[in-house]
C-alpha cells in the first residue's frame, strides 16, 4: 500500500511524462530559493556506494558563458560532419540554449573517484550513472516547478575542464540550460522534427535478449 495519495502519484507520473529536453528559453533569471530547491532535489539522488560524485558549477560570468557556447558550437559542427548524409538536417535543429537560458550549470564528476571501489570494481562507470540520476532528479523537479531544462552534451570534456580550471581527474559531463519557457514542447522536440521516434515499450522489455532490428523494425530515426 502506497503512502502517497492518488493525486501525488499522478503528479509524479505527469512530471515524468511531460519532462522535455528544452532548447528555447526566456532570459528571465531563476529565483534563488527555487534554484536551491532544484539543486537540493538533485543532491538527493541515489549514488553507488553513496559516493555522491556530482559537482554543480554555476556559470554566472557572461564571457565564460560565451566561451562555453563556442565549445558547444565547435562540437555541433563536428557532429554534423560525422553524421554524413544527415549533416544538413542536423544543422537545422536547435540543439542548445546556452546563451538564452536564465541559469547555466555545468555538472562534473569529482576528482579522486578511483578511491571509491564500493559498487565500481567491475563497473567503474557507475560514477557517471549516479550523476545521471542527480541530473534526472533536477530535470523532474524543474518540470514540476514549471522551469525548462536542456542537457547539452556537445563539447570536448577536456577542453571544458581546462576552461573552467577544474582539477585533474575531474570530468565535466553536462552543460545544463535552465530557465523559464513560454511553453513546454507537447512531444520531444527531436520527435516533432522527425529526427527520431520513441521505441515501443514491448521492444525493450523481454525475458531474453531481444533487439528490435532483429525483427526487421526500423531503428530510431529511420521510420
């Protein structure tokens, strides 16, 4: 028996369903108390071995924000070239809101993570998985608060680490755009733009290994 009311349960599922990777923002600042709540939600995330590997950096200097945008733009162009025949289609997509959003965060994995062996001896990448949980917490809390968030992963990690003067051994994994929005996308933007489509749940849940392509289904983005 759940100790959440039906209204509370529905609210959780609604936040999950209506969360969007936002790329269009209003420049209005986010209230400090609200931002503190969002970061508090992120910090409540589970982590393997309770290592809490996440570090959040607020980018408040406008020139630093522009430098981060330059790194993202350089990787956007490189990604487009790597996509071959979809290069021009990709270049028409809006993939970030670094310069427009009210708050810009960089999420990095802390230095010294090798000292945390609990749960990571055979799966060292669980530090990244743990930080991703923190980002998802932030994303869902932001959606519930009516704040848009976009996860930007187009950057060279070492270049961003050096730009931010992060210690050796740390690793930036996300540039997060947070801000007020005029509206949330009714569907994921990449789905609206016919870049990709969500897999059917039945194709990713099975009692033995199954691959949608084995059954002749079109892979995401090709149907």
